[in-house]
C-alpha cells in the first residue's frame, strides 16, 4: 500500500490511524481550537475528518497512477461531539471504474456522533508538467 501524506490533516492535528484496501481510519485528539462557541467540536472539523477519511478509503482501492476527489458528501450530525478523542472510519461500499461510494462513521469516545455517505471520482494522477 502506498504512503499518502495529507498536509491539511496534519495541520489540524489529525492522523491517519489505519489504511487498508477499501477502508481507512483517521483520529483526532480534540484541542481547544477545534471547538465552536458552545464548547462542542466544530462541524467543520467533523466534516473535514469525515471527508478525508472517506477519501483515504477511496484511494486505498486504486491502482498506482490513479487518485480520487470528492464529488459529493452528505453528513448527518447525530449529536454534539464533546469528548477528547474522535475516530472516523470509512469503508468503500461500491467501486466502479469512475466512481467510488463510501460510508463514513465518526465516533466520539466510542459513541456514534455523525454518519456520512460520500461519492468520490476516480481520476488519473497528474503527470509532472501538466
């Protein structure tokens, strides 16, 4: 499995925990700057974790020379996240030649707090100079 770095996730303090064919997990140890005005984890942090975890799952299924980008993601926020440890897990449910359909769950201290479905386009990687 190829190693994929994602600088934005590192910037916000998230880390890739698991990356296997068809699945991925990303974790975040919550910091004060991740919180919104009521003290819960900001929805933008949650959506970032879920989208990027879905992306990792999508690319884990691809042959070398191909990548993926998000076409659509729908997130259901089930309850506020207020713990110190978030874990997003994603699984490819169906992959075709051009599209991958992924489900993503986000757990806060073991409790499901958000559920998402994502559609990711499969594209050839850019060649240097193009």
